[in-house]
């Protein structure tokens, strides 16, 4: 390892030890608590398409999400921009709600934001409030699945704004074993059950990005998919089973493949095999 790498490790180790020591004192605990409170109150702004949006900037991941808002998935923003006003969007894997909020603000969409991560839900709710779209965004805090029932939600990170979690399976976005750092039991539902049992409005559009089980969620959505106008779904082409099953389900629903896209940022990252596919009704 380089001298620079050794120095970074030494600094990090020192910071951890200093933080642990401080947390052991009354003053240290007060300071740490205040730091968390202040972090939760940090807000970053982004301008796009003539609109200003505000998002909670609680940590480095969330700040990065705001900074890369227009460059990470420009195809997703363009897809949203093409929606008729007042459309119904189901944002499955909403994370902290960047696209849910944008769709509600820019297109007046009625959005259902599906996000089961206990580490993302607070930021998602804060972002909905910050953008004044409480009346247009409904948060659904349970995972979607191929069947109804209780199972385990596995996380690869416990950071606010983190991704790469999976429900009822042991693999991640690429079909390989997930490096689990935290998990808990919860209840999963199919898309069809959400609509039929809970009375959710039929979506005109579905955005699906859940890092690996997209094909399983779609398999539980045969009724919903019959009437949807367009689906944007993230597919990892190296995960052949996922890619083939996604195509089979969407074609069976009468949807036609339109295009696949990824940004330069994604192409140069560890997720280079992942594309956003857009499917629409002819």
C-alpha cells in the first residue's frame, strides 16, 4: 500500500478512537447528539427543468445524490418529463425520493413511493415535506415481492440513502451473493395485491429499481401490467436470469421494448452492466 493509503488509514483509525472516547463522556454524548440533529437539518437544492427541488443532505451519500441529480440517470428524468400531467407513477425502490419528488413537482404526478429501508424512510419523508408534495406522494414502507408473506429484508449498508438491499433472496444487483451487514423480518406484497387488497390506483407508469429482484416483483404484477402505459426498469445484463425474465413478463403484458440507456457515470462504475430499460405500450 502507498504512504498516502497508510496515512488515510491512520487518520481514520484516529478519528474512530477519538469519537469512541468522546462518546464515553457526557459532554461527548451531547456534542454527538447535536451533530446528528444538525445533519438531519441540512438541506441541498437542485435546479432542473426550470424547477427547484430541496433534499435532505444528511450525509455524503445523500449529498452525492443531489449533486449527481441530472447526470446519474438523465434517461429517467427525460422519461418523467414525457409523462402527461397528473399521471399516476409507482416508484418502486424510491430510496430517498429524488425521482418521486421530481415527478410530483414537475409533472404533477400522483406518486406511490415504495421504499422498505428503515434507513431511507425518514429522508424520503423529509424530502416529500421539503418539496411541498405531501398531498401527491404516498409512501409505502413495505417491500414488493413475487408473493405475499413475511421474510427477511437484507441490507448491505446501514447508511442513510444507501442502496443494494434485497428482500427474501440472498443475492444483489448482479445475481451474486449479497454482503449482508444488517437484516430484519418484514412483510412483502405483490403489486397486484397492493392494488386489489389496498385499493391503490392503477399506475400509468412504473419505475422499478430494486437492485436485483426486479424480475420477481414483475412476476407478481400481471394484472397491474396489463394497463400500465410504460415501465422503466433497471436490468443488469450480466444477471442473465433477471434480464430474460424481465423481458418475458413485460412482453407477455403487451409492452414493447423501446430502448436501454445508462449514463457515462454508470458506464464507468462498478454497475457498468446495468441499464435502464424503457418499455411502452404500442
